[in-house]
């Protein structure tokens, strides 16, 4: 989160519900269905002990929320962050439902989170925390029920511990219980890059639609984790100039372009992108307001808000993060003619390749990276086309276009299944 923000924090769950309400209203959704889809199906809160290296016992709090199971098992990542709240996890779970429906993969939506700053834990403490948290949420998860994955601050190593913990309890190896695993444990080729790759596929489509030349375009990326750092590299591969990137430590700006590979090496050595030779230090907030063609928020929720949206100068905003733009800011961007590629479309590449990973695990199969990337492109391009068509048909922004498709698909599935009992 940007350090500049002083106003009362924006509640992500209220944002998610108001985005849903807008689509439900436009779709003239049956009031009963509306009540069902507006709330999560299940919310689990766990408080669990972890033995710390200093001999003390600490109790941590975590959550797993399943928003909807209508189209298949719950799917969604687990994040480790000191600011995690139940409302944030509920919002992220609801967004997963729509995301899976937008790209047409057979999942519902779920999400998990633990209130912890993982940078303050030793590797052994992180392992004990991960294994115990997964044990606590085992009442919900399973390859046919709910399949976690990486999110903010969670890695393939953590997915391996999750998978091992679950497998030890079952007495046999269950690779399909979690995605985002290392290749050696049934992970998929291309999964690590998938969120960023999918995002760049949507940017390529948007640029073609707008008649923009990516080779002459400048890019600013907020967040230099898995999604942001790889998106920056892939935009360079497209011929664009990446003029700014940032992480929790702050941002760096160089108008004639950053060498993304070297920035990555710098961050590895110094723990932050800040201080990169030849760059100017900026804040996370300033990055969003830079004069650039493409802005990729790839960090946290509520970054583009009513407070700073007037200063956003990009022509395309591609949300690699979940929930970076508030509804008020969305409205302003739309009026300004900014082309918004919403999170539930822009970052759906991650969960799409998670789906490929799960299919490969269930089939004891392994696809080539070429195959994975080609299949990902087909799905992303199709979803982009469907969302653009909705947006043009109804004269609404791409977020509402995406919601119209997603909510309709989930509503249809829910209505066809009918009410039990
Ligand atoms: N955490 C990612 C997301 O927000 C990936 C989820 C998944 O692969 O299940 O989409």
C-alpha cells in the first residue's frame, strides 16, 4: 500500500459488492439469485499456534473463504501479509469466482490469507506456519473441493509444504490439492510467468484495438513481485520501454528506459529496486501519476482512488493486481477515455495455468511450455474478445463488460442447479 494514503482505508469487500451490484442491476438479475451471489458461501477463521525459533509459541490468525462453488471447486490463492483482513479475503474470493467465469474455466472462487509479515520469519518458522495453517483449513480444501495457489508473498516452496502436509494426512501423494507447485512436484511449465503473460496478452489485444504501437509505448509497473517483475520483462520483449517500477520500499524512474533484468538483479542483492544506478527515486503514489502509455498496477488493492485518479495519465491501465482501482476512480478513468483492462480479465492467466496444472496432475500428465502458453493465449484472447464485445454493445467500461459475462455465467449455472433442498 502506498505510504501517502492517510484517508480511512477503503473496504475491499464493499468495493467487490458494489461492482457486483452494478452488473446485477444491468443484467436485471433475479432478486433471489442476487442475494445468493452477493455473499460468500463459507468463511473459515482459524487461530493457530506456531513454535518460534526463540522457543516461544505465537498464535496466528488466518482465513479461507469460499465465495461460490456453482461452476466447480473453489479456486484461489493464499496470501501472507500483515494487513490481511476477513473482508479483504472475502473480496478476493468473490473476484476469483468472476475471474474463473470470465475465462470459462470450471471453478468457483475462493481465497485465503494469514495475518503475518513473512519477511520477519525464519525459513523454519515459515514452514511450520504454512504446514499448520494448511492443516487447519483442511476441513475445506481438497482436489475436488477447494484448490489453493500462490498469491502475495506465497511461493512454490510454500505450495510444496501445503501439498506435502495434505498428502501426509491422506497417506498418499495428492498433487492436485494445490497449484503453483515447482515443476518437480507436478507443477506446470509456464505457471510462474502465467499471470504476467496473460496480462501482456490482454495488453497486446488492447493496443491492437486502440491502434497503439507497443514498440513506441512507455510502461510503468507498480509492484515488482511475481506478476509485476515478469510483466515488466515481457513488455520489454514486446518492444515497449519500461520507465518505472516499484516495490514496498519505493519506486524508481528512468524516462529513457530501465534494464529490467538488471533491476531484478539489483533487487535480489539489495532487497528493493530503490537505489538502482541511474534512476530517480519516486514513491509508489508518484509512479501511478507518471506520464506513460501503459500503467500496470501489480501490487495491492485500492491504489487508484478518487484521491489520485485525476492525475493518472496512462492510456491503458492493465490490472495485474486484484482490486487496485476503486469504483469511483473507475468512473473517472472511463470518462477520461482510459482503457481499463480489469483484474478479473487482466490477471486471469495465473488461475488459467493453475487450471492447466490441476488437469495435468489429475491426468498424471505433463505438457510442454509451448503447449501451455499457446493454450493460455487461446483462452485469454477469447475472453478479451467477449469482454470487449460486451463493453462495446452496452457502452460500458471493460470491467462492467467482464462482470456482465461472468455474473451471467455464474447465475445461469446457479439457476440451472436450482435450490437445495
Ligand atoms: N492468486 C492468483 C489470483 O489472484 C492465482 C489464483 C490461482 O491460481 O488459483 O488469481
